[in-house]
C-alpha cells in the first residue's frame, strides 16, 4: 500500500535474506517517484508510522535501516536486524 501511495507505482520487489552476520535483511524496492533522503517525508504526515519511526524501532532491536532514493529513480529500503531480535542469551 505504501508503494502505491507514496511512489505512485503498483508494484514493488521484496527480498528476504539471512546474512552471514546472523542478521535478517528485508529489502523493499520500487521504480517509483523516489524522494530526497536528506529531506524524507515527515513521520505520520500521511497516516503511517514513517521511516523515522521504523528506523527507531529497528535500532531498539539492535538493527538498522538503509534508504537509497532520489527523485524520479525509485527507492530501496533495507531493514536489517539480528536474528535473535536483540535479546541476550
């Protein structure tokens, strides 16, 4: 839904991978409108949790988010988190 709403396209590619670092990576990419990552949309401006909030939630789990985008070229968002969910053994 977010791809259709924000990118203006009707499809995205989703990839899931287990990394050698015992992390899981979810990558969502589209060939839509893109945006300037230095000026991302404001969290909640369109009714969602926003990229900033998502990044904060991942950080709480010991993960991170990578965003690659530019106006007119689409967007790639990578969500990377430890497989153990950030818990200690």
